[in-house]
């Protein structure tokens, strides 16, 4: 029976990719291998056949959020994974390795590690002008019971920062998890805090350290995905700034952002020519995003972009729309906008 369920789940994964795979691939950053991402998603379905019972679009949107972050859906790799919650609702979860990967993408971090301390280990640390953290243990001796967890970051400029939490402190966070509460109440049969406590504890201390590091739109979105597990502490996570403030700042300090690199340059000549020759209004295929998954300001701007792309747009106006999209912080909305621009360009080419 278990093999049959796995086969059904695998078929559902292939069906989803056949219908929406191009959208997932469009959301992937350039450094992510699309074929490997696809294999990971299919394996995730096989390893968790319950995903086959979930609404297909719900699963798609959860995977889309992970794809836009540039993380692999692979429980063994530890970047991100999928779970099935109450009412067969799928949810993406991020591992501590995924959070570390996103933090290192800023270019300001040289190394980022997380670990656990046992009672027979040796730990030395100091804060101040000569901040350091050293963890030593005998690889061949009995290390004893778990006592604490830590995360250490070394910046490109040579500075160091770290965070520590005792087992008891991580348990206080665990006890505020909806999944853990449901597990203790026998409403669900499993939760990562029960099956992979050490990994979850490392993620907890990594999250606490990351809040002191330089933030990015990707990290903001990562916290939004992860905070669904901890609604009582979600308010302390990084949040979106006002879209108008971001757009104004971007125009003052223009920069290129992958997929929307038009703040300093004119529209590519081929697209401009296609627009000039197009005579029919263009219907851009919608990429639906559930309410509450994004910053409302970003969503309102996305809706406006979609409406304008239903008709011919001048190169000057297209440049403005791309600048607005480049200022989006919500990853799902940015991916949806990128898909809308791609569909517009493709249909303009077909109409030419």
C-alpha cells in the first residue's frame, strides 16, 4: 500500500510540473539547477505521499515560494521541505541550512555555522572588541547529553558575531509552535520538533542571530514562510517596508536586479520593436497568489501591472513598470510579475 501511495504521489508531482512547471522554472534564480529542483520536488512527493491528498494549487504556491528563494525542496539537504498540516493543508518549511544559504548570499558573510554543545564539550567565547566563539570536543569520547546550541557568523571584514541558546530556551520556542501543540494534543501524528529536534533547535538559534544581520527581500520572505509555524512570535521577524519608500530609494540609488534590470537601461530593442508592431491587445496569463501571502502594497502594484499588460505598453511605461516590480520585496509577487512580463513579451512576439 505504501508503494502504491508513493506512486500516486509521484504521478501528482509530474502532473503538476506538466501544468505549471514553466512558472516554477521562471521563478528560480539563475544559480539553481531547474532539473535538479524538479527531481527534488518529485522525491518530496514520493517521501510524503500525503501531499497527493492536498489541493494541487495549494502545493504549487508553497513550492513557488521556495523556488523564488532559490532553495531546494529536500529534507535531507536541509534547505526546505514540505509538510501536510491540519485539513490536508500543505506548508513549506525552511531548514537552518536554507536560512544560512540566504544569509550568505548578501556577500557580506564569509562563513556561517551552527552546532550543538554537549555536557563534556569545551566552549570558550567572549563579546566585545575581540569577539570570538570556540567549541572543542573529543571526537572519540562520550560527549554526554545536549546542553546548548549556537550559531556563529564571520563577516567578510573579519568581524564575528554569535548567538547561543540552552536546550531549555529552545524548548520555550518549541512550545509556542502550532505543530508541536497539535502533536502534544494528539491532533497530528508527527512534527519536525518530534522527529528532528536537534535540527529544529539549530534553526531556532540561527533565526535569532539572523535578525541582527543585514536583511534582504529574500530573507524577509523566508521569515514570512517560517513564521506561520510560530504565530505568537511572528511580529518580531523582519517585515516589508512601504513600497513607495522602496521605489523612491531605488530610483535614488538605481541598481540591477535579476529579472528586472531596467532601472538604468533602455528596453531591449527586440522587445521595443515587437511592441511597436503589435496591434492586438494582449491577455497576460495570470499567476494567482493567495491573499495574505504577500505585502498588500506589493499586491496592489502587481494587479496594476497585470492590468496594464493586457494592452500595448510603450517602452517608457514598460521601464516604469519594471522599476516598480524590481522594488517588490515579496518573492511570490516578484515571481508573478516576472512571469507576467515574460508572457507579455512572448505574446507581443507572436503578434508581430
